[in-house]
C-alpha cells in the first residue's frame, strides 16, 4: 500500500491552456474524490466517483472542468481554457467501500496559471 | 446545509502548553467528524475521527477530541505541544449517507520555543 499518488506535483501554465492531472488511489478503494484548495482556505469538494461512476459534482465544477475514472482505478481531472482563478492546490482522496468514509489524501497538484 | 466553523485562524502556544483548536459544526443529522493536519506543500493526514461510537476520540501524535452534541462541537486538544505540531489543522464533517467532506477554513498552529 503506497498511498494515494498524484501527478504532476506542480504545474505552471499560461492562461487559456488545457491541463490534466492524474490521481492513483489506494488499490482496493472504490471511492475517489477531488477537492480544490486555495491559499488560506480549507479544501472544497469538486466531485466524487464510486468505481467508474461519477456520482456527485459540485457547482464549483464549471463546464471547463471534467473528471473521469474510466476503469474504476485511476482518475484524471482536466481543466480547459485555464484562468488565473484556477490557480490552487488540487487534492485527490480515496476511501474503501465499507468504512466510516475515512478519506486518504494524496500530496496534491499545485497549479499556477500565469 | 452542513457547515463547519473553526474559531481562530491562527493559534500560538508555547512548547509544553495545552493545545486547544475549536471546531463547531451544523448538521441536521448526527455526522461523522474528522480532524486532519496539513504540513506545508503536503496533503492532509488524518488525526482522528468520530463515527458515533465513543464521544472522546483519541488520535495519533497525542491528540484527542470530544464530540459534544449539545454544543455541536468537536474541539481538538493535546496536553503538551511539541515543536513538530506546528502545522495547519482542518476540521471536516460528513453526514451519514453522503460521502463528501465539508471542511472548515483551518487553524494554523504555531508552537513557540
């Protein structure tokens, strides 16, 4: 069990470019979550998957954001036409099926949009 | 709607002193409650969780928290602060039947030598 991993750890991009982040959850966890954390704030929920099904999306997740988990294992979060306001830490977490919803977090991907 | 309030965005204590970080929640049903710690440029690490069993919950690194339904509180304490406790602490709530967390805005703990 190597924990939740995220790639890349840091991404610098120019406004208007597309970016994609990857999250690999703990192998036996069937739930996967994405959160966004801006400076000085707590993480905000974006979306979550149970296996490959995306079951809930926050209204924070605009049309420019899309998340997938095609085989119920790793997940990707894509941001199209990035804006400076997208600059944040993007956190991924996973949890097992039968738990008290204890979520295990990855190290995050820090996005800077210039 | 659920919400979490953490009073005090910054708390300073002397090394060896009591640590008290406050968390109040609003929830229409008994929630699950969590405390996480975040070190700079890292993800969140679970300190402890309340899941409707014992109201006094012990966690890692000497931390504990008490669930008080009448006060809708879940304050985090540690009897004696250590320099390595300096970090940001987040309280989170999750209602049974939902899976997303609602986080507070965090409390940055500073430990003075």
